[in-house]
């Protein structure tokens, strides 16, 4: 009997040693250079399909899934390889054509932003949630100004200063670390209270926000399709509330082909005559649908009647009627910003007064403001409260993309004001 036990012990020891050896040999962590998902946004529990480019070949390499806070939350064992160097000079429009597709099931993850190998972003959504606080990640907009492969829709960050009119979604997307504190803060406060994430391209389908109580738009959000705008307007008309934290909001009309996974922006002088197939700026009279009709603000609004005053990087709290400044003792908010959305305004008793007629709004209020400059004219940055109609949802616009930057979102006044905006809008019954 003792001999049998000894033999069994030896066998177990040998197999354990082999297992450890193989795991050490084949399951070392792979260094991922870049990659891209086939579909950036997937429903929780669905498969995510993606491509990876590793630094070296690694048979059965260990690849981690990271949270927005760059913490490991799951792992995969994959046969990763370095991808061939891109020789296509039109890769920005044709895609990178990486080889060897991988699949990852998202059932372990709640709604949020994640990274494969700490570099490839993807989003998990749960649009079936009712009365959710839904955060819109600006994926389509980031791809619009993404110059991976050489060009983007912005000539300033394109090779030879020439913008592309067509972009492929099959390209790596560098995301940086901006807004990490904000997104992590949102998850820590509201992650257990029906928080949901979608991408801006999900706004093309109204079902993505049908059950939403509060829609939060943040970051760069200049490019919108016709479908996105109509669904945004429909959401407000259906008494949905919105918090928009953007310097550029709904300025350009572009086209998106979900089958070819391509974006189109021909800019001004578009030769296509139909409204549906045309691109350009939303304030073009051709559309009769300027962005101020939906969001009431634009970075291009200026006042030429007043002597120009430069920004002092401080917002002056002007109006406490809407309780977003509840339980606060501060009268000014320090903010570093390189741009802002402005509201149409006049002057009364040396303070700015919102013009309700601009964009045909039922109500506009300036809650906090800062005098800024655009094209050598006076502009107004600030926080604005608006209602499209008496019976529509409430809209609060914080006219600064940098509000949620990591350099600003460590400011307690900014966090307090943001929390009050969210609590007011998510608990309000219109």
C-alpha cells in the first residue's frame, strides 16, 4: 500500500512539474504594441472580435484585460504574433489589415471601458438597463481626428496638412490618459446605481438610449451624423435629461457606414446634393438645422459689441436657481482650458444674460461664466441650463472639454459641481 502511495505521489509530482514548466514557457505575459477591435462597442455577454500586434511572437502568451484605471481584471491565453509592417500609404482609409482574429467573451465584465493588453480599447454596454445614467464615450469622434496611418479628418494633424475624406475604423486608436479620473470617479459613485456606457456611434440606434434617464456626453464631440442628431433631439423631447461637457459639440455632419466600417467627411463644397448623403458644417443653410437648435451653444458664437477682455481662468458663479451649486461655499471655479462652447448673450447690469431665441429655446440660463476670446472677439465660456420646450428634458452644458481632463478633475470644486449636476438631472422628474 505504501509503495502504491509513493508511486502516486511521484506521478502527481511529475505532472505538476510538467504543468508548471509549460505554463512558465508558454504563458509569459505578451507585450502588445497595438491592435483594434472589429466592433468597438459590444453588448455584455457578446463576443468581442479583435486583432493584436505583439512585440514578439509568443505561443500561448498571456494577455490581460485592463479597466479604465489600468487594473487587471481578466486574462486570455493567445498565440500572438508581430504584424507585418504596414506598406499601404492609404492605410488610414483602407485599414491596417492585421491577420489572426481573436475572440473574447465579455460576460465577466460590467458596462465600461476596457483595454486589451493595456493598449487596445473596447466598450461593454448594457442598453437594456432602465432609468440608467448613460455615459457616451466619443469613439467615433476620436477616430475622426485619429491620424494613425497618416491622416484624419483634421488637416492640422494629417501628413502634408491634407485631411482625408474617408477613414477606416480598422486602425489602432491611441487614447492617452485624459478623462481617466472622471471615468473612474463616475464608476466609483454610480457604478452600482445603473451606470451604462455606450459609444457615440451607438447613438445612431435610438434603442441605445431608450431606457436612459440621464445622458452624459463628454470630451471631443464635434462630428455627428443625421441619425445621431435626430435621436438626440428625440431623447430630449421624450423628457430625457442631458449633461454635455464639451468645448466642441455637434459642429460637423459626417457619414458612417457600419457595414464597411468607414467614416466619410467631404467638408465644404460637397458635390452630393441630397441632405442625407451630404457632409459639412451643421450651420450650413443647406441643412436648416444648425447645432444651436439641439444644444444651444457653439464655440463660434461671439459678441462684437463689447471691449475684448481676456480670460482669467476662473468661472464666476452667477446663478444658483438650479441647484447644481447646492452645499457649496465657493463663488469661483479655477479652470485651465484651451477652448470653450459659447452661448448667445447680451449684457445687463454688467453681467451676461442668455438669449433664449437663439436656437428657439424655451429657457436658457447662465449659471457660471468666464469671458474668453475667439477670432479676436469676445466669447463666453461657462455652464448653462436650458430647456428646448416647457415639456422637454433639461439640458446642462459645461462648455469646456478640459473640465474632465485629469489636470482639472482633481479640483474639488469641479468634482462637487459635476456631482450636483448629475444628481439633479438623474433625480429630476420633468
